[in-house]
C-alpha cells in the first residue's frame, strides 16, 4: 500500500507530538514530592514528640536524684521519677509508654556511679504518611514509631549557699544589729522572706561580707554595710534537708527497762555511746563538762525538753549530733563548745528518724524554740551543719569578740537569724567536706 506524501507527513507529526508527556511527568513528580512532604511532616511530629519526652525524662531524672539523695532508696527514687514524668504528661504503662529508671545508671559515663539516676522514656507515636505508604507498598509497618529520650541526674556538687534563712514572710528575718561582724567569704546568704524589710541592718557599726546575698523581699537600714550589695526580688528556696529526726512516736527514743530514754536533769563526764547510737533525755537538762560519745562510733543525743550547756562540752572521736526535739538550746557565758558532726550517718533506721552525716546541732521543724550559740565570752569550735528550720538562731552581745568567740565551720539552716553585736564568721562545712555534707546540688549530667 502506498501512502501519499501528505499522509506520511501527518503520521510523522502524530508520532513526534510530546504535548502529553509533561502531565505524566508532573503526576509522577508530584507523587514523589508528596511522599517527601509526608515524610517531613511525620519526622517533624516525631521530633516534637521526642522533645516532649526529653522534658519528661529530665524532670524524672532530677526528681529521682533528689529523692535518692534524701532517702537513699532506689524504689522511692523510681516512684518519684515516674510521678514527675506523669506530671509532664508521660505516664508509665499508658498506651505502651515505658519510663525505665535505673539507680545507678546502666549506660554512659556515669555507669555504676552511686547517687545518680538514669531515666529512659520510650513511647510509641503514630505516623500519618509513613503509615499510608508502608501499607501501600507492603513490607515493614510504620503505623507507629517508638520515640525515646534519656536523662541522667545526680548530686556531684555541693550547695553554693551556707546561710539559709527560711521564714517566708517575717520582717527582719535576718537582723544584724550594732557592731556585728558577719562574714561568709566563700559562700552565699539566702533570705527567703518576702517582707520589704526581710534583711535589716540596725546601726552603722557592723559589716556583712559574703560570696553572694540573695533576698526574696527587700532590705532596710544601713544596707551599705553589706558587701556585695544584696540582690532583692530573688526566688525563694525550700528547706534543703527536711530532717524529722528521732522521737518517741517514730521509735527513735524508747522507754522501759531496755529503752534508751533517761530522766536525768544534769549531765557531766562522758556519755557512753549506747546500742543503736542514740540516747534520749525526757526532761530539761543542764550539761556541764561533758564528752558526747565514747570510742569511734558516732552518737545522737536527743533532748526532748531543752538543754543548757556550760563548762567544756565536746564530741568523742566518732562525732556527735545534738538533736533538740523540744525546748531551747542555751549556752552559758564562758562555755567552751567543741562539737564535731559525725562523718558517717549516725542514725539510719527507722527511716523517719534517720539523720545524715554532717549534722552537729539540730531542731526539727516541730520545734520553734530559740538556739543560742554565742553568749558573753563563750569560745570553741563547732564543725557541722546547724539545722533549725523553725527556730531563731540568736548570737548575743560582743563579749565573745574579745576572746575570739565560737569558730564555726558550718552551714546554717534556720527560720530567722538575729546577730546582736556578735562576730559570726562562717567557713562553709559543705565546701570543706564535699564528700560528707548532705547539702548537695542535684543537676542533669547527661
């Protein structure tokens, strides 16, 4: 069959026509582009989910490390960590979520390190486009993808503050009067009161020198006596220790023939360290020329109705904790006070009565009676933390200045502080004893 030239030309034109190819290529490219866009959306959602999980993991690790620091219990640390994670919207066991807590960590540079808490949070997250494409193309099902976050927290450092004045509202919560001289050169002073006159300077005869001075409320009087200038409007802090200590109610002190409670009202000589390391006095006591503890074992001496010290009062070689459960702690003029806190926890059981290492003198939150550690020409050295979150610490007159007063290697945790013309020089116990002190800073380390 012969084709005319015109017919051949028309046939060739049809074969060379490319007008439909652009549409086909466009459809194919749009499919690929939509796939990439869908993948980008899914990945973005997964990254957002991972950020949320990281927030929960960080909070859980810090909460677990704080709980472990105070309770030394992996079980309690796990509970605290999982509660913190739930508060941040990630609940153990909910929709396949796993909040795994390890004390000590099982991975990373802090593997096996005591006091550190590791939290790994894993949660399945649904996808949109990845699920659709995996179903269309077959093979692995990507309808959900597991997202994980990990955090490790611990308490590797000590507190930067060595004076905590915890009353939240009092005027003159920290009052410095007359020719006072307060020095905390390497650590900070924290005043929690939100009162406009929370930190008060009366007269112009004294100086307050500290590494830092932080006040929630304001300051008043001769504020130029402070160096550096106080920072007001700061955030408050909570009680950093929260120690209850032993009482009759929690079996720390028991009575009866085999008990460890005494009805004595006057003490002298050496107080032998009893079984369990604790002895309790139910009446008000006068303690004169006493050594607290015998041998190398630490002792806890509990006064249920206050104590007055005189003469020379010191600790045995194992160290001692004076626990004033009720009544005041008073010191007579001329007393030589040489108290050293235990370097190991003197009382660990029962848990409600536990006292950590490093506590020299304490009044629990239930006792608001005054503590007086400076009167007249009292001298000596107190080495250890003074913990009295409901009480006022009172330093009276300047008599002690003439003979050096009482040297303090301490951290103060008190409700209010009143220095009436006394010299108060504080060398931080925590800085000097970083491996012993319970005043530690919990931080994220991984």
